[in-house]
C-alpha cells in the first residue's frame, strides 16, 4: 500500500513534530503542565499555534508523562476531596464553596466526574455583583429570579477548576457528568 501526502500535509506533520520537541524541552526544564507561562511562551491562549491546538498539546503532555501515569495522576487529583473555590482555593468571581468529585466513568484519556457542591456549608456563599449583598449559596440557588444563573456560574467555576487544577497538569480531559448541590 502506497501512501501519498500533499506538501501541506507533510508541512503539518513536520510542524507538529517540531512543536512536540519544543514542548518536551520546556517540560524537561520547568516540569510538565500547561500554564499561562507555557501558553504565552508558545504564543497562544487556547487557540491555534500553526495548526497545533490545545488538544494536540494535551496529547503531547500525556505522551510526555506516559499515558498510564497521566491517567493515574488525574485519578489521584480528582479524588483529592474536598476541592475549593474562593477563600483558600481557586478564585472564581465572587463565589466561595467546596465541592467533592467522584469518578463516574472513564474512556480513552477522559474521566467523567460527578460533582457534589456542598451548599449547606456555612462558608458557601456568593456576593451579588449588582447589590454587593452576600448570600448563602443554597439561598442564591433557590432564588426564582437568578438561581438558574448561579447554577450555571457554579458549573462554569467547576469547569475552570478542572481545567486549571487537573487537565493542565495531566493532559487528561475531565468532563462533568453530573452536578448536584447538597
């Protein structure tokens, strides 16, 4: 069987290999991970770098770490409960809450997680931008006017947390399967 590649396909393969080598040199020197320094150094923010998108970068990171090791690291990071948004954790708007993660299932380089937001925790709150009022998170979620917005923002905060604290460190995708409040 003969494989014929166009010039542009050959160029794409060469660029991908060149990026892989640059990424590996960076990780050997500064440690594995995709952080703001990495993104700025290589000239992109979740966009494309000459055809190398963030998915390719994560694939290179998994290869650098070793697939099994990357999956194991991801599992350990997921199960390091509780996780924190706000005081003592990752900042996300005016939210302050704790949540637990559990693994629902996994597939090729993807973990699906169940999220349990601990809204009954007395420290779980949100400061409303419009009024500056601090509401308990459970109260804000149950508000008929803006509870839906709070729920969406909590999910956005958890997604941002998963990306920054797990995916960027291991290259393994972590996707919310379910999100519940307790």
